[in-house]
């Protein structure tokens, strides 16, 4: 996993033996075990790393008015019960633009107003709730609704 893994050496003396993985990849999911020997004592710690991914189709950059799907998956082992999508902290409205299926949301004609923070929230049969946030950027025209713009001769437009 080198060079993505590091220990905070300065924190070891304070009892912090955290492992830092940057960036995390899907294949990093699983059980991690740490052994720390201090004087004559051996301490162990077990941590399970779960991974959640948000995938865009087509991949970024997203172009205005082209069909977009965003899917959300995690490495959690229980059965998926419910998927909720939030846009800019609000539950996704079921309007003409959005259609949702388990784990995914389809944006039929993405507009500049669809850009921003999207969060998927997955709820599993064991009542575990997992979420991830994705900052969606859309390439498009964010100008006036009327395509005719007047400018004075000699000025900048």
C-alpha cells in the first residue's frame, strides 16, 4: 500500500498509533489489526474499514442536458433496504428531472441548478446507515434565459 499509508510518528508517544490511508481505494476494505508493544505489554486493536463509492455515468465532467446516473455502493455485507439521495442537504424531489432506483439516481436533463453537493444514504437490514457526499460539477451555460444580449458599441461584452 506504499506510498498511500503512513503512521503519525509524532503521536506515537501519546498513545495514538493511527494508520492513515490516502487515498482510500475499494480494495482497501477489510479488517485491519495493529499490535503495539509498550514496555512488556502487548496491545492489539482491530478495525474494519468499509468503503462507499459514488460513481457517475458518464464519468465527470458532466455536460448539461446529457443523461446522468449516479450510483452509490458500499462494501457493507448486510442487505440493502433503502437508498435516499439528498441534493444540497434536501431530500431529492421526485420531479420531472429525477427518477430513482435502488442505489442510483438518474438526472434526465442535468442543469446548472443540479450542480453542488449530493449525498447518498444507504440503510441496511442490520439498521446500519452509511452515507457519502459527492460534489457534482456540470459544464453548461449559466447565462440569461434569453439568448439575445445587447451591448453598446465600443463597450466590452
